[in-house]
């Protein structure tokens, strides 16, 4: 069974968001002040994005970082279920109603 790599799921979420806006890698890389090659590697899950870089990419995409992490969380849950790894069901903490 292939291990789930968060960097791959993060890259997918960033790429999906960029493409949904009809934007190119070049456009986003210029806005985020990151090289086109590095952004491409982040989107393909080949490089880990630092929190600072992720913040810059999210700003360039005009999307809250929380939205990207929400998408990653959803993708992770789907992957875990597909792999029969939904291990945390009984261990998930209850989110207070106020949140």
C-alpha cells in the first residue's frame, strides 16, 4: 500500500484551485515570488512547501490557507477510506459547537 503523502495532496489542492481560476503556473509564480519550476514541483508533490511559501502561494491565488487545508483534509479522508485506513473514527476529537 502506497503511503499517503500530504505534500502530494497539498499540491493537488493548489493545482486544482489555480486551474479553477484559469491561471497559469507562470502567473501564480510571479505573484507568489517563487520560481516557476519550484511551484511546479510543489504542485506535483515533489517538494515540501514551507509555511511561508504556502502563505505566498495562497495569497497569489487569493484563497485562505484554511480553504487549502480543508481540501487537503477531505482528500486525506477519502484516501484513507479507499485504503481501508479510516483509523481515527473513534479517536477524532469532537469539535465544539461554537466553532
